[in-house]
């Protein structure tokens, strides 16, 4: 055969082979993606729950989300470096465009959980594991809906797994959403184990978490327009039963208020529920030096003033603190990364709520009030020794000029506090970081067991039993009196001084007590909204926000993205008052 | 006298001994042309040139001119005298030659038989604006081909659009196997060439054909709707081996720095921001530091940009050998291209090899192989946006300490105290690694059998393989860290990606002419293509020492995986095309293609693409024979359907959002570490083809002996079933689903005119002029909606629009409107936006379409001059009447754009801002209490129109006589300038920057409440690697 004939034959053969093999090329076989069928497998169910937990930490502790939990209240004003001072702190121009994140994520979580609840029973998991998975799913679904309901008020309710692309949706009656939440939490409290059980380690949801949230949901509904008559009683019963059974659940409050925030106790007895973080790059999504973003816990930075630049040590009394002379501080791990996003609202927080700094130890355990010099410097009043001399002191009271003159560093008193210079919340400090700019790898505490006493007290108050309310608050107040440096007698005396009676109980006292106990733990907006005190308390204490706040600001506007995306059926309604 | 003349005439005729004239015919570059016809004017005698281009001819008396003609060249008349000896006749190629063969996809056609809108660009034209890839070289050269820069980063490629955008959401990131949704298909030597244009050494390119309309691109079916770029590489040619060597060396300097505040202006800016503090008037969290106060006193004003920018160098050399005999032709090429950036240590290198062999066994069997291999290294320490950091640094501090050492943290004492000195890019270069290596080998082989006289069967096999290896290391205390760091915080990563594509094409052609007047060509095709891509990578934290970089991850304190990617897609195609020409007057091309794609839902995988093209060569009509002023007139009408297979694999199956971003740690022990996912997108079991139907009406003309030639094309295309990520109400559980939605329409007009303005013996001046206007619009949206606010789509508007508040100025003191506006309450000095419904509330209802990115027209003019041995070309291009986004003069509440713009925290691009004593309407009052101005996104919309000189190229070709005994057949030396100046640009005039052309598609400031950032068709001018002006010196030699 001639060469060219052979070549022709080869070409012809190859072409025939192609024609024979071609159909298979149109089949798809994905490999690196998790396909929907995975959802029904045991690993898929766990993966879905993991994904939802990860979404929680992509909200709690991140800057934008956390802002919405505390801004625009009596407790805080916008810090000098606040990102969005006008909108969330001042209610100036708040509308559906202000809220374009978050909302969708909660519903993705809910739909994922709906999928887990749908496919879980047929997954072949052993009953104990299955119950735990279903319990987690129900708890998390209730948690998501509770956030959505208390934030937006009028939200859709979907309890089945959706795989259809729909361009319509509508809000459900709040009563229905409450009912679904209560049902889920009731179920979860029996499905979940009483204490932490692998694989949900750390401080994931357990039966008492579900019970605590259930008590809080009853309490919240009790205050709401869709209240049922038994709500406060149910809230009270659930909370007090939880407190009574605290030993069973391995829960309690620490003797020392400061212990509740000690890093060693991050997974301790007072911590009920967290969004978790870790310095592991993969599972903790730790990113060195990250200033924000998903899964990055920047909570410790938000309420911290810039101790480095805003103050020179030659400043004296009666003048605003401005930079002059050499800086006595540089940024370090111990003193943290300053974001200055929020500052204490001095007239309320410092002067009113934390007025008692003698018997109540919580002021000193909440705020960092002195800064030890960490860079060599000399002021007009002498040379500061690194690691020894106090560079900046906030004694919490006004001082004489003589005292200032005798002090090598600088003294800042309440009359000098503003949104740039102020005592800093130190509860969340993370000293294990390698760089002052690293995000925190401590877990973000979403529910602390101490709050159960507040739920009991608030429910008792609403049930008209102020004596009982005082009893539960006194648990908290007596603990707040304790100082490890005091003698037993001194502690007993302080505790006695802290005790209140039924006559002291009113809604303002309860809300002030929330401030003292939870200051800096982002939640205030919700406490004020739940107790229908937001407008009034902002009017009492926050003139900047009061200039803009309107009666409808007790709900957040429905995100415009949601309204824009509803293209069939009735348009999605914006909350009343918002444009 | 008369007698003498008469005698010589008589003697001439008596002895029949006409004098012999002789000469040489050369092409425009001075290369000898063999086979050119040399004919006596007004006589029959003619001869052809020999292999060296030489001819000799008897010149009868009474004849004083000869005509030189050669296929593809203008016929040239040269006057001669009996004494003319060794004259050199240079002839010029005629771009409008109708017998020229053009590549049309799966074959070739004579130009006269073409029915579609096809433009050819030769390598010579491309080389006039030498760049690292052919796309940049095409700027301003072809009507309707719109090219936008992607920055001056060495090795970066530009974005190309043919006849506008048609897809509602575009993916501009061209991975190795999937082109961006609106990016044209690139075909090299007949085989689809996915991925980066920069993979292709522009010196290996012989010719580029651009297929614009559907009747031409329909043969590429599902990949045809964005236009097709057919690249023909240089191949071997018959004759003695020719060795060519081309090289140039270039120096690049930035067009200019971004104008920022100098020392005293910066101090004033900070003071103005404190005065403008809307929360606590007169205060600021960002006062001057001790060092800055001292700097202000002693006159420090550091220009950080000047300290970093350096001269860039480009060095390109290419060696080629080609030759062959009647049966075998070979071509080889080796190239090396290197470019260093204006940012320290930025470097791009490309090594390329090309081999082609064509062999003819006999009259029936031919085989050939083609190999294009490139190896590229891209080194970009600090990434591509170093300047965005430079413009923020304080001018009041010194880069060096008094003792001469580097001032590592120049801003110590400020909130940005931890920012590291950018000079560490130079001083600590070892500690910064960002290097990418890409190797690609693109191979095609063919076998061709001719049989039964008119039939030809061809098998094309393409095998394309590429590998990318990315290496990164970020050392401690370098500029690439956002702050001072420790060794424990050093990061490293390595990632590898591999892609291959194989293509098998069976092509059968039939070519016969019946009864002299009926010319029929049939092409049939069965082909399949498979794309495969996979990647993996790892990140590490805590490398013990800088010198280790990313070489040993076992030494790191922790490692984590990157998302792995694996996908495959298949395409199965059948195509038939008939081209019928009657009497060279009427031509009809009919095409039918059917494509099946794996990425679509079963039952919707196949789609049929028909096309019909007709042309009428009016000049060949009998009644046109006497019209001598018109040399060519051809009318073309075409219609076709084409597609776009832009959807990603596995979309019809649905995926769960998974990977590295959904992990969680339950507690701090490894037992609690879990991988997770979220259900966040929905499968679409009905996903089908997106398709475009297009009408094209074209007229080709040549008049005054082809002194003026050109084409005019008008088109109207409609795209339907557009593949989009449909935004759904988030409350249903998933926000997006890829869907077939909506319709868009593109209409446009394209004009190309080439003229020869002056043609004399020594001087020649020609001009190419191109102009195009495209109007895109959304025609319909699902459910008959007039708009889709979730995606910023509006019926009747272009696809990508700017939907935001409309800035109408700055609130001035005492404006009564301030009292009427209740939400948000505003003060003088803030941005004033239009309250459309006049309700005193600025809300979503007041957003409006305030601009778009569609140029009103684009165009270019290339002027070429030749005088004796000198040649000069000047290329000018323009894009007019569109917006660009300039994020660095804007910001929103988040970190988009220039974070902290007008806050007085950092330095920034100098703008005309409002103060009580400067009541401007340009920029708002600096305010130390907010991280960005209210409605700040409205500041970034800037008129992006420009007219630029793209290149100037001056060359000198040594005359062949001079080289006669050197063994060198030709030498051309040249000097060229790229981007030498800008004629017109409002953006530059306003001082916002140096180059309006855009250098990216991301980074836009999100309008309040969302928008824009979801679009990738926006064109942005970012503070990225600055545009440069480059001067080259080069030489081309042939042996």
C-alpha cells in the first residue's frame, strides 16, 4: 500500500471513531461541587447545619450587622470613626436601601434547614444522631425567624424546602411566625441533648438554649400586638424552670462578674450560645490582619477609642483633648485595634446607669479606664517609664488641677468625654492575638445565662409581681457587688447595698439594669423595641437621634432588594412610614 | 532636431532593434516580487519577473510607459525611456483586491464571493502599534470592534467587544476554557482558541479576519453571536529559506501622576474636614501627628508616587525561518518578549515557539502540523493597584528617617500608624512574591484528501493544553501587608490549574464550476470539542523566614486549602454551507449549523443556527462596463442566527454553596471542625440556548481606480432567551437562578474608508478611516415588565446603565430646599441629589438612570506616509459619549472606592471641595465624622470620551542596492511611540487622572442600596497601574 493510501486510511478511521463516540460528550458529571442530592446524606445534613452556623458568625461580630444591634439607642452614640453615623445612629434617612445585606442570608439558612428537616428522617441516621440534627435544625430555624421577626416585623414564613424559582412572596401574619418559632423551640428543647454533645462542640445549641430562647420569645410576644394572655406566664415559667435546673444543664453564673468575660471561660458555665471563631485558617477562616468581612470577629474593636493619636500628654483640664506633644501610646495587642465606631452616651451610660462605681463592680469590669505607657516619652511633667507609668487615666470623676499637674501622663474626666475620647469596653479583649490588627478569635457570645434572670424578672414585672422581679434581679446585682480583692465582709456589705426591693422595680430600672449587666454586648436596640421604650428612651437620653426618630422606627425597613425582586403577584409592602 | 529624431526612428524600425529596458519589481518593503507581470502600456508585449524580481523588456519606439501588475497589488504605471536600466519599481498592496482569498471559517473564499461582513487586518497593520497582544493592536482599526484597556499592567490584555454587548450579565474573566459572555470567539488556524489573547505571540500572526455579522459567524453556531476573530499564523512558503529577525526595545514612562494634595494643602484639607465635622463640629479623629506638624513646619511635601514609579522597559525579539519546495513547506519561529512595569519589580516575560509543516504527498493527499507554544511569567509584587495606596499616604512625612534609614511606618501616631512604607517594595523585594507561570501548547494537525476531482475531505485535530502555576508570599513588614506584621503573620500560597481542549473536525468540501457561470462550493462539518479544567491550591500562614517563601508548606504554622475546581464541557456540532456564485454577479451563501452542548438541560441541548447571505457584484453587470469611475460595487444582505454558550457547566444540576467559605469550628478542638454548605442557588431544569438573530446590509465599493475603497454596514440584531443570573426574592431561599430571560437589541452602523490621497513616484499618502456607532437596548423583560430594579434593567435603555440618584450640585448655605427635605435631613456642603417625586424624602423612588457605558461612537484614523525609503504611520482612535466610573474620587459608606474620601483621614486625589468660602457645586464639604459623603457614589460618574493618538511609527528601509552584497535582503529600522498624546478628554481636563480609557471592570462604588457593582460591563478608571507612554526603537532584517 502506498504511503498516501495508508494516511488516507488512518484519517478515515479516526473520523469514524469520532462519529461513534460523540454522544457521551454531552453528559455532565460534576466532581468538585456538592450536588443537591448530597443534602439527604448523613454528611450532607451535618454540612448544612455547619453552613448555617457559619452564616451566624458571618453576622454576629462583623461590623455592619453588629451596628444594627446597638445603634440609635440611649446607651451609645456614633463614635468619631463611625461608618454610617447618620443612618443607624441618628435615623436620618433610614430606608429600604439602608439594609441591603443580611436579609437574604437568613432565608438561605432557613431554606437549607427546611431541606435538612425534609431529608433528615429518610437519611438512615441512628435515632439519637437524627434527633440531634433535627433539634439543631429546628432551633436554628426558630433563631433565624426570631431575628427576622423582631427586626423587620412583616416577613414571609416558609417551613418547607423550596427548589422552585419564584418571583413572588408576601409577608406572613406575625402571629403565625411566632407560632412557628414557638413550635420549633418546643420541639428542639426535647430533641436536643441537655449538654454539649459531639459533633456540636463549643457552645452550640442544646436543650437549655432552646428553652432560654423559648422564654425570650414568649416574653417578646407578650409585649407585642399579637400577645397571648399566657405569654408572660410562659416566659416566666420557662425561664425560672431553666434557672432551677441549671445544674442539670451545666449552667450557672460566675461568682465574679469579670469571670463571665475571661477568655478562659469562653465556653464556661455562663455562656449559653455563641458564634464560634478560631485561629485555624481553614475552619476558623482566620485571616491575619483582616479588618472585616465574613466570619471575622471585630467586636472588640468597635467600642475602642484611638488611644494612640487623639491625645497628647500635655493636654490639660477644661480643654478638649487634642493631639499635642509626643504620643505616649502605640497600638499593641493588649490595648487593641481602635475602630471608634461607637462611644458611650455619657449622660446616660456613665453618669446615670453606671453612677454607682463603689458597690457595683461592673463599671470597672466593663471599661478600660487606664492605659499603661508602652512607648518611651517625656511630657512637660516628666518622663514616663514604659510598662510602669500610667499614660492615660480616666478616673471616672472630675479631678483637681493639682492632681493633673502631679500626674506625668494625662487625666481625662467625664466632662471631657466625647465621641472620640471615652472609656473603652474591655469585655471582649483578645490577648492571644499575635498582632494588634488581627481580628478576635474568641467566640462571640450571643446568649449569656445571666439573661435568663432578666427574662424571669421582666416577666414577673409584667405579671405584676415586682417582689419576684426584684428577687431575680438581686441574683444579678449581688453578683455584681462581688470583687475578688474584697474581704468576705466587704463583699457581703456591698451585696446588701446592691439589693433592691419591689418598690425599685419599674421598666426604666429594668432597662438601666440591662445596661449595667450587658453594656457593650450588642443587643440594646432590641431590648428597647421589645419593651416599647425605644422612642421614649431615645427622647430622654439621646438628643441627636431624637431629632430624627419617628414612631415607625421600631421596625427596620424591608430591604429594597426584596421589594424589587418580587415581580409577580402583589408587590411586597414596605413597612409603614418608610419610603 | 526633428530630422535627427526622424532618423533615429527610421533606424530603429529598420534594424528592428528596440532598446532593452530592465529593472526590478519589489513590494512595499523592498522585497523582490517574483512572477509580477510587466506589460508595455498600450501594447501586447509583456513579461514576468524572475525569482529575484528582475525583468527585461524591449521597448518599442513610441511607447513611454509600462504597467506592472501583481495579484493583490495595485497596478502601477511607470514612465520609461529607452535608456531605462535597472529601475526599481515598488508596487503597493491593494487591500481591496477582489481575487484575494479571505479566511471565512472552515475554509476560504475569494473576496468577491464573500457575502458577510468580514474585515481583514494584516500583520503589517497590527505591527504599527506594537503591543504584547493582538487585541491592543486592533484598537481603532476595525469599525465595530470596540477595545477597552485593562490597564498598563505588564502582560495584561484588553477587553474586546464586537458590535456591542448583548448579554444581560457578563462574565469578563476569561478562564482558559470559557470566554466571557460577550467576548468574541478566537479561532487560530481553524481551531477555537479559548482563553487569553496574550497567550498568542503577535509576531506569529500573519493575518486577522474579523467576522462581524451573523451570516458570517453562523457557521460557528453557538459561539458566533459575539463575532469571531480568525487568526492565521505565519506558515512556510515555497522558495529558498528566508530568515527574518525583528526586534525592538522600548522605554515607557507614566503619562502622569494622580494629582494629590501637597503638604500644606493636606494640612488645610484636614482642617477643613474638622471644621466640616457634622457630628461634633470642629473636631476630628484624624489630626496631624507630631511628625506631620513638624513636617508642615519644615516644608516636607513628599511625592510618594514619584518615589515609586520608574521607567518601564520592553524588549521584543523574534526570529523566523520559512521556506520549502513544491511538496513541503516549513515555518519556524522563536520569540522572546519581556516588559517591566512602572511599579518596581513588575515583569512579564513570554517565550514562544512556532512550528508549521505542510506536506503534499501527491495531488490527492496533504498533511500538516502547527504548534504554538508559549511560556509566560508574570511577576506582580504588590498586585496591580499599588497606586491606590500611594495616593493615600501623608505628604507631610518623610520616607526616610534622619539617619537615612527607611521610615518603616511613616504615619506613626495616626490612625493609620501601621501602614508600611511603600519603598519596601524596593528595599524588601525578596519578601514579596506574586508570580504566575503559564505554559500553553496549542497544536493542530490536519490531513486532507482530494478525490473525485471536486471533493476534498479534511480532518482537523486540535489539542490545546495549558497549565498555570501561581505563587505568592507576603513577608512581614512590607507594603503589601495592610499593617505592621510579624513573621507569624506571613502568608504564602500556591495554586495550580490545568486545562485542556481537544477538537476534532471532519470537513468535506465540494468545489465545482458548471457551464463557466455557476460556481458551487459546499462545506460539510461534523465536529466535537471537549474542554476540561481543574485547579487546586493551598494557603499557608506563618512561614518561619522570608527566604523560604512558598517553597515548603510543611514549615508553615498552618495551612488551608483553596477551593478546588473541576469541570468539563462538551460541544457536538454539525454544519453545512453552500456558496453559489452565478456569473460572478450573484452570490448566495446558505449555512445551517446544529450545536449540542453539555451545559444545557437535557431536551434543550441542541439548537439549530441557520444563516443566509447574498451579494450582488454590481460592477460585473454588463451595464456597468462603461462606468469607469467605479471599480467595485457590491451589495450584501445577510441574515443569521447565532448563539452564546456562556453558561457554566453543571448549572442544570444545581449546586450547593460549598467550599472554604462555609467551614465552621464548633469549639476549638479539631473534633469540632466541620465543612459545610448552604443551599443558595437553584437548578434550572429548562436551561436552553441563548440566541441572536441578525440582519446585515452592506455595501463594498471601490472608486477612482480603487483610490477610494470602503464598506458601509448596517445591522440589526436581536438576542433572546438571554442567559442571566435571575435575581429572585431572597425570602424564597435562593437569590439567583440562571435562566433564559429577556431580549436585547443592537443596531448599528459601521463605515470603513481607505483612500490613497497622494501617489507619486516618491511620495505616497493613504488614510484608513473607521467609524462605528452601536445602540444597544433591552427590548423586553420577563412578565412584560418595564424594568427590573433588582438587576438595574430597563426596557429601552442600554444593558448596563447607571441607576442612582442624580447629583444636581452641592447644597448651598441658605438654600430653602434644605428645610423642605425631611429625610435625610441635610446641611449646606453636602451633595444635593434630585428629589424626583418632590416628597422631601430621598428614597428608592428617587433613583433614576443617570448614565451608561455605551459610546455614542467609536472610530479611528490611520494615516500612512511613504517618502522614498521613509515610511510613517499615525494611528488615532476615539471613543466618544459614554461614562466611566472613577471610584477613587468617590466612596460609599462601605469600603468601595477611595475609602474615607473627603473625611480628612488620608490623602486623596485633589478635588474642588465645598467650604463656606468656596461654594462650589463640584464636590461636597469634607466631613471628619463620616467615612464617605452622603450619596458619595454619585461623584464617580465621569464623561469618559476621548480622542487619543494611539501610535506613531516612523521607519526607514535601506535600499536593496545598498544591501546587494551583504547577504541581507532587506532592513527596516524604525522608531515608534505608543500612546504619545491625548487630543481630547474631559476627564483629563478636569484633573481627575491621566488616562480616561479605563483600566478595569471592578471596584466601582456601590450606589446607596445596591446596583452597579453587580454589573461587570461597567468601565472603571481605578488607581491601578498607571497608563504609560512608550517609545520604541526597532529593526527588522531579512536574510
